[in-house]
């Protein structure tokens, strides 16, 4: 993992504490190990994370082992990005989007 940013693995059990009770920004990525789009997104986020330097945490939630949270958010497409600040959902992106669009969204999110 990139040492300039914080990456954490999320679970159904840790979601409330690490996302909903967090006082800082966190990007929740709901993904699956078998998804090619999720692997592409993970590589892209690692690239952007160095540029955005500790301004937010990225939390990965595997849909296959954390079905409860995925069901609560009605996940029907992968990957899903959930943008949280101070425990409040601010925005989301469903599916893989162009790098430029994702970079712009992350920069706005970090303001």
C-alpha cells in the first residue's frame, strides 16, 4: 500500500466504527476480488492517493464476505464508491468511471 495515504479493510462488523462514527473523510469502495473493474479502480486509487496525501482514508469492503452492508446499500453493480465526511454520506459513484472524472471527484471531496 502507498505510505502517503491510509488504506483500510472494512467489514460488516467494523463499518459503523470506521465509517459512520469517523470524524474525517473516508472513501468506501465496495468491491469484489473477482471483479476486473475493481482491480482497475484499486490501481487508479493508489495512483491518486499519493497526489492527495493523507486528506482522506480509503476503505475497501469485499461484497462476498460482507453481504449485510452491501445489501443495506442496495449494491447491484461493482465497484461502488461511497464518499463520507463526518459519518454522513455525501455522494456516490456506481461503476467504473474515467480517470479524469474520478480525479475531479476526489479533489472536490478533499476540499
